[in-house]
């Protein structure tokens, strides 16, 4: 029996709304797509096509592309189109709706990923190549809100995958544990400002976990978009969080990506936060080998995070603009910003506090990414003053 015919892709739904549970296996012949998978694909596609979903998946998965891709599998992990699109098929309210189960999926299913990538990252076309890494320095970005009138906190994160490991849907339980081991060991080597402790999620005191989530330090559990993508298997095994004592430098282990490297603090000193993230990433790169693709830069599970993988965000109070949501959205679009609710993605803005960040991460350098966010936030603060 080939290793591929074992159940590797069963989805355990953690919390969230009830939804179809994928639990299937591959046929014994490599390259075959299991009939059950094909049935789910056909039915799911039909439902999506007749829905009013606004997702990029619905927009770009034409009948022609669907027919072309539905029988394909990736060479090594045998991931199917269903692995890539199940999240968007189960969640019609997705903004995007696709994930790459393994790095090869970006090439095998390029007819779907490429147009989605081009749409999300504003013009990163098929022939485009992500530039070499160029972080620059935090000192180029002055404090956005020195009087502390608007910005409550600033956060800069990037995602990293470890070479030779696939993404969530293809990881085995021992691989999750191996990754956690490698990552927590590397984190132990950090010193100075970055020095801290790793806390595995498995066995964490629920009260501690709740507090960490409320303080925006820890990822939330039971994300239905991730669960449907096959990213919650063996939860909470292999998952964890690292933070320094001040909780200004954090690393998530095996949530959506193998690693999320995060710097954050109260106030609007973007440059200082950015510098802290850069030095953390540079130290960790001495211990771990990160996956990088010639065309797509840093490789991540979700195509929205490719390239620099940087999301620089602020929690910002804009009471006047909040009363004019169309104007806020228009400005955000103009400056390539994304507006999220107070508790991040797919959440509400409580008390007029928004989470606003850069949207594009691919096709521009790290320094340019931060510049785009910095200039956009400055423009929003200016507009807030005039929007009375
Ligand atoms: N799949 C979700 C959606 O399409 C999230 C997309 C981007 N966010 C992320 N955490 N990868 O809405």
C-alpha cells in the first residue's frame, strides 16, 4: 500500500459553524483523483457558481479552468484541486477562498492561482518576479501618531515556511511535532530584547489562552476558513506561541503558516516595531532554513501572504471616518489598504476601532510594503481631521 493511499487529509473541524467534513483518500494509482473527491468538487463547484459569493475563487474559477484542473494532482503530495478550493467552496463569504496545500500547488494549479494572485496583489502578472528581499531600516518611518490621538497599537508580522515541509493540509502529526521542536529550539537561541519562552497550545490553561487571544497576542481557535482548508488537523498538537517578557515580540507556530513572526507595541512608532521584527527574522534565519521561491518570494499557505509576507497594521480610532464608511473604503482602496474589524479578519469594528494594514505583499520589497502602509495611514489620519 502506498503511503498516499493512507488517510492523510481528514479534516477535523474545531469550533466554527458545522460544515461538510472532508475525509477522503487517494486511489492506489498515483495521479488518480478519488471518485469521492471528484463528486465533492463537481457539487461544490455547481453551488459556488450559482451563489452570489464575492470571492476571488468564484470570480476566477471559470468552467474552463475548473474542467482543466479537476483531474490534476501535485507530483509529490498528490494534492487535488479540492485541497486548494475547499475553503472557498464551504465558505461562500470568503474574500479569497483558496490555499495552496503544498508548494507545488502554485505551479500545478497556476491557471487558478495566477489570476487570483494578480487580482489580490494588484497587477503581479504571470511573468512578474518578486524582488530580492530588501528590508531597509525602521528609521525611514517616523511615528505616525506622536500625540497618541488615533493609533492604539502597531504591529508588523511576516510569515515563514520551513524548507522541505509542506503546508498544513499535507503535514502528518509527527511532522507537526518535528516542526514545533525545530521552531521552539530556534526561538530558545534568541537573546536581548527578543528573548522569551515558548508555550505549546496543547495543555495551555484555558484562562491564559483566552486572555492571550483578547490581548491580540494569540491566534483564535476554530477559524472555519482554515478548518475547511485542512489546516486544523491534529489541533492543538504542534501549535504554540512564543513571546518575550514585554509581549512585544511574538512567534506563532503552526497556525496558518509554520511561523508567523510578529513585533507589536502600543502607540504608532512603526519604525521601532519594524526594526524589532527585522532583527528577529534575521536571528531566526541563522537557525532555520526558510522556503523561498524564485518567482513568488517567501512561500506561504495562503496566496495573499506570498512575497514579503508582511502585514503592517495599526489599531486605529477614526470616529469621523467611521461615520462615513464609503469614504473610508474609498481611501483604503486608493492607498492599497485593507480595513478589518477590531479582532482582525472577519470581525466587527468595535467602538470605531479598525485594524488597518497594507494589502499587497507580493511584487514589492519589504521596505516598499511598509512605505505603502505608512503613507496610507498618514493619509487616513489627515482625512479624519477633515471629515468632521
Ligand atoms: N480564506 C479567507 C478568505 O478568503 C482568508 C483569506 C486571507 N486571510 C488569511 N488569513 N490568509 O476570506
